[in-house]
C-alpha cells in the first residue's frame, strides 16, 4: 500500500499500474489492462490532489485521459504541467499531440515548435565543454 499523503508515492504507484496496463495490453488481456489503467488514473488523481503543482502528476493524469481519448479532459493537466515546468520538452510534446487530437492545429504546431526548440537548447547545452 501507499503511505497516505505521499503524492510522490501515489504518482509512482500510478506508473506501476500504467506499466501493468501496457503488459496486459501486450498479452491481449483487455479486461486486466483496463483495470490497471483505471487504477493508474486513480493514483495520478490522488497525487494531483495532494500536490497540485507537481508537474509529473499532472502530466501523468493528462496521459491517463489521453488513453481514454478524452483529450478535452487531458488538456488542462498538460497545460498545468507545462506551466509548472516550462523547460521540459515532453510537456510541450504532450500539448502538441493533444491539440492535434482536438483539431487545434495552430496550437499543435506552436507547441511542437516549442518542444523542438527546448530539445535543441538541451542538446546544445549538454554538448558544451
């Protein structure tokens, strides 16, 4: 069990359920995959409730809604994750994909460009001596 009130543990417990869902998907066990995915979503929601400014929890809850193709519900969590940690390209990538799935192509292109720029800066920074 997870220690109550530990947002970090809830977020990582959700990741474990997410991995289990992927495993069950690979085994073609749809019922078990759906159950594991929903358990992941529950853990992410608890983590967000406990620590609303933890970008990973918001990102993961957005991912959960995306797996259900509920992009309108995923978007606020991806937006908040990007606001909390604006230098993480993955958050911009999630926004680009979500905007694309919502048919908001200009927003998708802008977020995609930001993700590429962040990756470019990260690569340039990591190559400095």
